[in-house]
């Protein structure tokens, strides 16, 4: 049993009979303005890749941290310990510990980690065994990225002005808090339920969004299947905000295209025939 790059975790058979190494690495930029919560979100994100393979026990974690060179020493002394404590606290809740890692100075803050487990074959649920009639289940609501983005927009008058008629600041703060709580919650219970109800596959929905990860999951199935997705759980107001942002972007695009056409029309016939070089 060997799972290579492309799914949530690698599964590598060990030289010891019936044992496999399950391991994953993940890191990203901070999403929220609370360092402690960001530490918990980072730990939950790393562990979710194990849980997506049905692995409920993590034997060890490493923490990866890039500390921004733009932070003052005072800011580092406050932010870094809080971020590390958040990561460590959730690791303890997950029944594991952090035995190592790496810290570097970097232009941007980066946080991540490595999760490792040594398991028997019956502790792993491979992701490629979906069959007709399976029910797709999301363990957390969608909309976290939008909630995080619009919370940042609250400090930008121009951006907030573009969405203020579809959501209030109170609703935006509530969505942001809901998103933080969701991202900082472990999927360990879901991994246990996968074994209880004989799940045929799973994936972790993160940076590529629901459609991106669902497409990846569909492509690796042994049998030909069609995924039907409906009745999605979404953080309150995030669907209407997303739709509005999309329409606003389309309006901006149309305006830009119209302006480009007007500029092009104003050129002399000779200039219109000049080649355009793209870099």
C-alpha cells in the first residue's frame, strides 16, 4: 500500500511487517489577527491531512515557523510565543506532542508543521474506494476565506463600501468569529466516524476550495463515479457576499474592457496594426 504525492498524506510501507508511515507537511501565511488562534488553526490544518486518511492517532508533530523580519523585537516577543502556544495546546488536545521543528527569519510570517504516524493497514482509509450511493459529508461550513477577507476589508473604506449594502459590520464580525472557531477545530471525531460507518474515501478541503478538492478526489477513484453536490453548509451571509463580490469583479472587468475598447478606437489605423508583445 503506497500513496504518493497528490492526496492529503503520503503512505509509505515500512520495513517492519504490516506497518506504514503516514506523514504530511503543510504551511501557509497567517489568516487571522489573533496569534494564539492562528497557532491552533495551523495545528488543526496539519492534522486534518492525517484525519482525511482515517488516521486518528498522531505519533509526533514538528512545528515550522517563519518569523517576519519586519516585526520589531517587541512584536516578536509577543506574537511568536502565542502562536507556538496555540499550536502546542491543540496538539495536546489531539493526543500528540511536538518533538522538534524549525524556525527561520523570513520576509513574511509563515506557520506550518509536520504530522507523522506509524499505523497498521486497518487504521488507514484510502481515498479511492467511492461507490454508487455513497453520501458526501462536509464536517465544517464553507465560507471561511470570504469571512477572513471581509473582516480585513472593514479597515479599508473603499473595499468595505463595495459590500456594506449586503452585510453589516456586526454580521461580518460574527462570520469572522465563526470562521476562526471552525478552522481551529479538529477533525479527529470525523476520522473516528469514518471507521465506524465504513467510509470509502475522504479529502481535506483547503486552499483549492470545494470544487478543486472534490475534482481531485473524483479523479483518483477506482470506479467511475459522479459526485452530486447540493445543500452545502455555509457560514451565514457568506454566499450572498461571495455572489456580490463576483458580480462586482465582473462589473470592473466590463468597465476595463470598455475603457480599453475606447482607447483602442481612438488610435489611428496605423497604430492599431502594431503587434502586442506579452511578457
